[in-house]
C-alpha cells in the first residue's frame, strides 16, 4: 500500500515536471524579438552606478537599443571564470562586459572579444589617460573600451608626519618613508596579504625601479615568455618589501593586511603612511559623517604620488579599473560598441566618479566641478594615472600572479635574490607546464 | 562459541543447466535494468573517457591555438610535483580521521537507535538524520561562521578551554583541517549510523539470547556475536564513506579555498580545470583522483572481501 502511494506521488511529480517544461518551451517560442534589441551588460558589483549609466544610455539611444545589466561575482577571479565559461560556450547573451584589465590579453588571445568597428578606437581613446589605453590594449591594439581607471596614492596623516622632516609636496622614496616611520615609531601600511594586491604592490615597485616582470610583453606562446624577476630592479623591489616587512614600521598583521584592513589602520592613526586606492577617501569621509571616527580625521588626511624606488626616476603607480569588452558571440556587436561609447562618455564617467568614487579614464572628468568638490585629490589621481603602469600583459596572467604570490609571501620571508630566483623558476616552470600551481 | 561466528551458508543455485524459467528471468532482469544501464554509461562512462582523452593534451581553454598532444606528460608533471603529494597527504589525513571517528560515533548512534523504545525510534532516527539532510555547502558555511574570529561564537564559548578570543582557526593547517574534519563528521555520521543500523538488525536475536544464557557479558556479546555478524555491513559502510571522504570538496572550498595547507585532491583538480582553465592538466588530476578511488574500492572489495549486496541488507 505504502509503495503504491509512493509510486503515484512519483509519477505525479514526473507529470508536473513534464507539463512545466512543455510550458517553458512554449513560452520560449512565444517571446520572439519584439521592440529594440536588449543588450546585456555584465557588470562587476558596485554602488549602483553602472545600472544608472545603463538607464541613461538606454534613454539616450532613442529606441535603438536598451541596456540590461547582469551582475557578476564580487571577486575578480570569479568574474573571469564565469565570463570565460560562458564565452567559451559561445553565449550570445554577453553583449558588453566590465573587464578587469589584467585578464584582457587572455580574452583577446582566445578570440572572446568582438573586433572594434573602424573609427571606434580613435573615438574612445581620445582624451583618455595613457595607462588606461595601455591597459585596454593587447599587442599594441585597442581591444576594449577604457571605462574607468584606478590608481594608488600615498596617503598620510598630516599630524603624524608633520615633524618628520619630509617634504611631501615633492616625490618621496620608499626608503625615506620607511626610515621616517621607524624613527617616529609609527607604521607604513601596504598590502602584504597573499592576494592580487601583493602582485599589484610588487609590480609597482619593479616598474618604479625601471624593470618589468615580463620582458617580452605581447608574446602569445607561454613557453616563450621571458621574465625579468631576477634583474636588478626586481631584486631592488624585493629588498624594499623585505626591509618594510622586517622593520618595526611594518603593521602588526602585515602578512594578512589587505586594502580594507590598511585603510582602517590609517583611519585609526596606527599607521602614518599607506599606499592604497582612492576608495579610502570615500570610506573615511563616510566614517566621519557616521561618527565612527572623529569628525576632523578627513582633514588630517594628506595625499601625494605613489613613492618612488629611485630618487632619479618617477614612480610607476599601480593601474587598475575596468574596461568594456564586447562578446564575440554577441548578436549586435555594432550596437554594443555604440553603447560602450555612450557609457564611457566624459559626462557618464564623471558621474560614475562623483557618485561611486571610481576615477574616470577621461582627462576631461577631472575638471568637473562636482568631482573636484567631492574628491580634492582628483588632480593628484590624474597625475598618478599619467605615470601609472599596468601589470604584466599576458594571456597567462593568472599563472604569473599566482606564482608570484606563492613565492613573495609572507613578505617577511623574502630574501632579495633567492626569492626572485624562486619566483622566476616557479612561474617559468608553470608557463612551460612543467609544474603545477 | 566459535561456531556462531559462521553465518548459515546462503542457499546457492544449482550449478547444472539453467532452467527456462531462470533464463527468462535473466532476460527480464536485463530488460528492466538495461535502460538504466545505458543511461549510466552515457552520464558516467562518457565523461570519464572524455576526461582521459583531454588529459593527453596540453590544452588551455583560452589558448586553443597552442593545443598539442603530449601523451602522458601531464601525469608525469603531476606525479613529480610536491603540490600533488601535499594535497594527497591532506586528503588521506582527512579521510582517515573522519572515517575513523564516524565509524565509532556512527556505531554508538546505531546502538542507541536499535535499543530505543519502539515509539521513540522514528523521532530519534529523524533527529539523527537531520545533519545528513543539510546541503554540504550550507553546513560548511554554518561551521565556518561558527569558527570565524569576527562573527563566530566558538572563540567566546570555549574561552574556558583556553581558546583565545582572536584565534584564527583557518589561519594554520592544523586547526583548519580540524574544523574541516569536524564539519564532515557532523554531517556524515548519520549516513554511517544508518548503514550500521541495518547491519545491527541482521544479527539474529537467537544468537544474542543463546550467548546471554551462556553467561556472556555485554562486551563479550558485542565482540563475539554482534560485530562478527555485521562485519559485512561495517565494511560496506566504511567503503562508502571512504570513497566519499576521499572526494571532499565543499567544506574546503567554503572554509579555506585550499589556502594554508588545506588543499585536497578534488580542489586541486578544480583549480587546474576551472580556475586555471588548463583542461589537459586538470583532466589528468581528475583521472588520477578517479584511479585513487578505484584503488580504494578494489582494496576493500578484494582485500577485505566486502560483499556489496550486504548494503541492501540481503
């Protein structure tokens, strides 16, 4: 009896599933292409700015297209995985995607990006900071549309550095700020966590010293990639990282310190110096408004260019941000590229900067009064973006970054020279597929 | 006393020519099982063969231009790399610890269930089964939240045991593997106890009574009557759990993402295939994981003479 009841239940459920799937199929048939085509824009999570820009551009298109947004995972590596899986399966729903610049060469090399229509490249790179153009390109050609560009500044507490005898209106070197912090008994906050942020820091140090992690950028065969990790600038970078990590100026949990932890340590006045992205400014002003830090803390914040490695060479600050790619299987690549031009207009990127705190890739945005009122450091950010250098461009970026993170962590264990050799051997081994990662 | 260790021999079918009836029964069996067998081939054999084929190539999903046939090179790379052997060691450790603890706990729970009052039995069974019904990812998150230094309660509740309030359980290999094992044990002990309960029910009551009459203590009855009679059920439970534990993934993924020396083999396969998009290398890791599981299975079935039909309580 029991068995019978169970059986009836099962067949009932099966019938329900069948009916539902037939209905779903019919529904799929019924909704044909009606009205203007909908472009799907895969966005990274933000404070609603991209959704608002999508709305504005839909209105501006005058019925040619509508833009719908779809949110990607929070972590940049997860964003890449989701996009690659879909693009490799020729997903035609990916019209526009917000891409983290280090992964652009990989997408370009795999043929996942629709080619830019003639004339677009010239239009979208006009008045754009050089680092953003470099980051949006692969093998010297623009393959994505620069959207917003991020960079790190040297942030400091004016009250804590006042009597250090440092002139912060001029570029300072890492040695100067570490020595000054040690003498004053305060800290220099940098990202020592085993994460992409460690790669960002290492790369900026190597580039600031005049070196490069990949010495033949643009090489598409991983077995022919050459590394400069044992060259003098890279050894010098390792020396600075090890010097900070071993000095009393290192933050207490340096090997797990990420951007958020460091921004809090500057807010609390535990650190006098910090290299970090501009989000720390929105964070501290919000904290002062909410009363979680004293109201005068934002006024105590100072900023200048990322520290240099050599006194005779301007620093090469980190470059980040988001660029827009168009999927290779998109049904409307021309409309999608038209939409990216609207999304990245000077007006929309200035709005994005002002409302979400993500610095624009367009020079014109930095003279926008609304931006200047809210971000007094905007001119320094623009200067920093002009000097900034992207992370190594290769279709195998994840391997290079992962290999470096494994060998350069924890920072206090770095031995300038041997650590460089270990990193070089590991990354080359992984690229030649002789080793696992 | 030794005589009762031997189970009565199962009636074996006569060896001589099969009758028409048994032949038609065999045909019916094939007709009934055939479709399921075909589906199984499609959904298991095909992916396994495909993975083996892919593992012979140097192939990255985003770099199809540089795809090349490399034979068994991928296997050589993996088996000579310490990354594989570290993950192998962690996997074996987690498997041995969880299966051993689960066997003891599961046996105790099975004894409680079998001896509980008849009216109480369904309630007890349901209560014990609840962890097994929880989705593994959910249970992993629950344990992770409990042990997290910022949101968890473990650090403050167990301060009397000397747990520091800022203990970072997932920060070092030992404590991280401890929490992973704890979550696995909590979740899958019910499974093993259910299998053992089925085994306990097979122990003939007459033997127990005879032993009691002979004056055997509880412990003697356990060792000489109960356990020998359910040896097959114990081995089946062990086999199933070992195979399962060897493929542990969810807890590691949620709690540490393989960091701090907690990488297990299935996570290694995931990282090579899904994160690095190295289809060739990742498939080779998967194939090696599959071979490990087959070897465990062979060891149990041949080495310990496990009769799989015991799982059905025949």
